[in-house]
C-alpha cells in the first residue's frame, strides 16, 4: 500500500477573508439546463468555456467557519456531485454558479467511506457526461476545475495528464481514524485546498473523476475518485430524491495489493482485512484473509467493482457472495443491513 502523506482538499475558513465576490466582470456562461455537448473540433479553451456552467463552488457551515469546496452537475434536475468531507453533516449548502449567481442545494445522500455526496440544487443546471475508469489511460490529458484557496478563485482551471491509475492510499481523517481509498486516479493538474469535489475532465468534456486528495509538501501529485461510483449512486437517488445504502461491514483492499504483500495467492478480488462487529458477515463462514470474487451477479476484480456492486444492493436484502478461502471457492448467502 502506498505510504505517502496526503491531505483532503477541503478548505476551512474561520474568517470572512476570501469569501466575497470578485471584482471581475460577469462571465458570459450559457446556464441553460441541458446536457453540455462537446464537439471534436473544439480546442481546449472552447471546451473549458462550454463545460464551466456545470461546475459550482460550494460553501457549508462548519462550527463558526465555512467549508469551501467544489462540485459538478452530472444529471438534469440540478444533481451535483461533491466530496462528503466538503459538506460534512450539513443538510443545506450554498452553491456558487459560473454566471456569478448563488443558490442553495440540499444534501440528499452522502457516504463517508466513499467520500461522495449528492446534492440537489434549487435551480436546474447544465450538466456533463461522465466516462468510466476503463476509458482512462495513463498519459491522457485532463482538466481540473474548482475553487482553490477561496471563493474568490472559484472556477479556476488547470491542465495536466493522468500519471497513474488504481492508486491506493491511507487517509487520516479529522477524528484521527484511518480510511483506505482505492482505485484512485493520480494526475498532475494543479489542485489545492478548495478543489475538493471538483471535476477531473477529459479532453472530450466528460467527467472521469472527483478531485479529493493531494500529496503534502509536493506538487503535481493529486488524486481523484473515479466518477462511476458517484454515477451509480445518482442513478439510484434520482427517482425518489433519496437512497439508503446497504451495509456489509467489510474492510478490504484490492487482492492485487495483498498478493504483492504476500498475504494471499489471489490476484483479483477483495482481500478481507477486517469484518465489523455489526457486519452481516460476522456470523457467516467468511473470515479475515478470504477474498471476495463475486457479489450477486457482479464479478469483483477490485474495490471499484465492489463499491459499485454494494451500491446496487438494497438494505435488508439477500446477497450471494463467492469467495476464496484456503484456496477453495465457496459461496455464502447473507442479509445486508
């Protein structure tokens, strides 16, 4: 597992400095609610101008201060994706649009483990297409748009390339606990505090990731969560503006990493590092050290596959798991929480 000091990109501001509007003239941005279309003949500046309307700055109250971050609309109706750590426990946040107007948005779903939140804006917004990690290659050019340092710099644009894929990092949370974030996109587009929740966009104007992390004391080492995790959740949320996440209580990592460390012979799947006391797996035959290779009909190669499969599971429903234990493939049926 990567041993690197990183930090979350949310910016906490405890004074009013930097929270005001800029003196720049209003940007001429088409805010017509629509799927933003990018054509192959567009240059980088034209593409950026086209997609900017789907990107928002975000502020939410944290104690006596503000949490400053970014977000992006990926579905009609004002559905915005950001990081969970940007909005924390707030139910209503303020969003700052590319035309310099503001609005409120409701946090309708969030997941601390995935560090993803879905907001519903009070206004409809233009939105962007998304593209899965399977379409991303090392060396691809990418654009990051967000709110570095303060709301004064919202909708800042930087450019870079994809440096690596499927990165795994240990993240120290504010409360001192440790989370493991996996299958991240590493890139060198400049991102700073306040870029959290903002989009990483390919040259076709499609969102491929949500910026969340940066290596400390270094430049050009940023990390984004693959967008398909957020997309899978959003599809579930839109019909009723709500969604309950199933809980399996598994702490794991890509089996490829465990294999590299000599913990398993399996080269794909999810290596089980721990099982929570209240997990539905606790009274099953599945043990720490086993490797999950299938969840219902979903083949599991890595944590990204596992996270998408869990999003498809309803609470209190039957879940069939295939797993490797002592070199043999076994099947277990559990009831999710």
